[in-house]
C-alpha cells in the first residue's frame, strides 16, 4: 500500500503497513475480547484499520496514536455489538483465545495453559463493562487514567468496575 499523503502519517513518515504491523495484533486481541469470535474479530480488525486509514486526518494529537487507535477500535466494537444485538444475530462461540504468557518447562507449560484457559474463560464470561476493563488494564497494561479516557468514564468508575470484575472473577474461579 502506498504511503499516506497529506496526513499525520506523512508528517511522521509512517505508512499504514507500519501502523498495522505495530498495532494489528493488539487491536485484534482487543476486538476479540469484545466479540469472542475469531472470524468476526478478523473482519472487525480489518474494518478498523480501513477506518483509521480514512479518518487519520481527524487525529488531532491530543492523545497518543495508540490511544486514538484504541478509541476507534472500542467505538467500532461497541457499534458492532449494538447492531448485533438489535439484529439478534449470534455468531458461534469460539473460546479460543491466544495465550498471553509462556513458561519454560513442559509440565509447567501444560499447567500454565490450563490455568490460562480457565482464567480466559472466566474473563470472557464477564459482562462487557467488566471484561473491557480487565482486558485494557491487565492485558494491555493501560494505566487507570488511559482506561478512563479510552472508555469515556471517570477514573473512579474504572476503579470500581475493576474491583467488581476481580470480585466476580474470584467467585467464578473459586466456585468453578
């Protein structure tokens, strides 16, 4: 794809390929945390990067490029979910979620994989308002302030939802 002209990308000498290379996997994981379906996550991620390509001139620089991309992705996912619920179309559940950590020994790897799957299933089973907080805070390591900005809620709301999400996760992990 050609380099974008007359845009913020040109000013930074960055191409859309660079943006996709840098943020593509993380955006896909974020999208998957919303839709919980691999093919849908693939499609939405592609739509998000097309939207970013077309709307880059609206990036005012009030935040980092990463924060802006995340905001575009979150809004796109929420728009999809709203239309999805209205249409009552339910894609098949696909619980496969890329492992976030690795271990060095085979036995430890097997145990870690089982624990990761259990934790991922619990996270993916949370209501969206808690799931998105857990994903952004723990998986993407966004600070509370950035999570607040991305989701358009107050920092105290993020803290409250984070606390409630951890409580729900603990209950679900303990009760099996």
